[in-house]
C-alpha cells in the first residue's frame, strides 16, 4: 500500500493517499440453510497493474518503507488528485454504468459477492446458491449489526454520479461497468444500511460523512477521507476545492496511520492501479500546474478550524496570494483565531 507519512507534513502539498478501510469485526452464526464460509479476500483483480498516466507523481525519500507484497502501486510514489471546480454534470445516465454482474460465473452477482466477503458470521445461501439469504454484518458506515441482508445496500464508496462528475463522464461504457462492479479493492464496494446509503446519495465528503449522519460510533472521518481519496486517485478522478478542504480537515483528525483504525482481523490489500488507456482531459491542475483561481469565495467563518483554513490557504497562496483575504496581518497564517490556531 502507499507508504504512511505524518498528516501534518502533507496538507501543504494537497493530500497523500493512504490505503485503508473500515471493515467488519467478528460475529456469531445465524440459523437457516446450510452455512457457507465467508470469503476472506476479494476476488483477484483483472485490472492491468500499470499506473494511469494522468496521475501526478512526486518522488519521496529513498528511506521510505516499501509497500506490502499485496500492493501493486509503484514504490516511492505519492499520487495527488487534480482540483477541478467545474465538474461535468451533464449526461449522467445510471444505465451506462450497468447492473451487478457475475464476472466469475458462480451465479452470485457482485452484490451477493460483497455480502459474502463482508459477513462477520457464515452467510446462508438460497438452495440454488445464487442469493445470500442470511448471516450477520457490521454495516460499514454506522457500525450497525444487521442480520437481514435485505436491510443492506451495497454502496459505491465514491458514488457513480460523483465519479461521473469527476471524470467518469469521459469513460466508455465498459470502463463505467468495470468501476460499478470493481471488487479488486475491498473498500470500493461496501455493505451499508439502506437508510445510510439513501442519506449519502451522490454527496461528497464536503456535504456528507458517516459521523455527521450516525454520530461518534460511526466510521471515523480519518478512515472515510482516506478511503475516498484512495479510490479517487486509483481511478484518476478529480476533486473540487470544497471537497479538498473537507478531506484535508478530516485527514487532520488522523492519529497515526489510518490502517490502525480498521477493525481487528480485517485484511486490507490496496487495489491495483487502473489503466484507463489514453489520458483523459479533466481540466484543472495537471502535472503540478496551478489549480484554478477560486477567487474571494471563503471567509474564516466557513472553516471549522485553523487546519482546514490553512490547507485551503496553502492550496492557492503560491499561485494567487491571499486571494480570499484570510491573512489579515500578512504573516502567512490565515484565520489564526479559529480553534487550533497558532
């Protein structure tokens, strides 16, 4: 997986994406049909392990620990998503992204493969073996224990409509359907309560987080932001300025490596980088170019704390100066009166 670096060192260079997830813990069995042992890993990836050419990279110190054997990302590389503040909203058609597929031909479609993989107790199948009918799950966003699979949705962590706006609009239909059914990264598709999935919709982390929805027992902001970013970088998807501010604020809450916050016994393997063929022109910043000038669109009151204000300030200060007039005394420290200020 991508090597860990302290969060405070990366907010000034946009964001470092780490491999992490929030997974189910142990549970007890269920009654009903013949139990089937839950899968411990996602199906093998079919993606070509070549990093997409549109990901901006930056060399890091040679003493950086190498990724784990399960990872296929290039060593000593950090991926930084591009900022695009005018996302492509037109033309989204859910049908273009296809429905759940059965890529391994075992009659269990992607939804039921995810339920099998994430069950905390041996799931039960219908007599023909094609549907999961019982078991026990720890719903990823809320930590709710669920025993009826009909109460669960299998959620695209980065929703399809959000992926469309962030660059997926330029993909062909086969790529969209590969994204929709991707199980090579176990965090890409997760079992969540139906109510949480409806609440989230196609929102990004600037508008919805598990903790805002479900309270302090839900998935942490650290893990949520880290996973969101990893998926966006892996699929060469852009972020907006507001999304970047929210993600940076959430990552600032990490107390060490986000991997340490996953449930005990959960095995995480970073999905392989996606080869999307020819580079897609998403607009915005590319290969280290400056992000679009946001203009005077923020006040100190728009940020929850100093860290969020500083991250936004540092994103644009080198190219445009104090464009939003957040640094009243010109000392390089914006919104110093906010919580956490110097």
